[in-house]
C-alpha cells in the first residue's frame, strides 16, 4: 500500500500545474513552476516528505493535493483532500515548509 501511495503522490505533485492556488491572482499554470522554484530555494519541503510526516495524522487516503501560495501569510501550503475511513472528505491545509497542520475541515 505504501508503494501505491508514493506513486500517487508523485503523480499528484506532477499535476500541480493544473491546480488552483488560494489568495493569489497569478495564472494557475504557474503553480507547478512556483512549487519547483520554492523547493529549489529551500522554502518548502518535497510533497513526499510532507506526506511521510503526516500520513498517520491525515487519517485516511489522500485523494487530491493543491499547492497554495498564501500571499497574506507570506508562505506556501499544501491542501490535501482526504477520504476518511468512514467515507467522508476532510480538507487539511499544511504549511509546505514545516509540515505543520494549519487548518482542518472535516465535512
């Protein structure tokens, strides 16, 4: 199961160019490049590292990841949509530099 998740995470990271970002008025096509540059500058941790740290805390299977540039907070975040074992969707916002959970919205 862990190998399947790594494959999923790599695919999700590769698709960041197609995902929206919050609190930002730039073109969505810039997200992938913005994430790559932030990673090169050491401003964020790799998605796979964040997932490794938070796997137990997320409490389910990650079904979607968005990369967020939060201008007001002057930081970057990953927003995870998680399918819980009870079949509900939970959204978890995680600081991309520290892996700290910033917000959690359990539907």
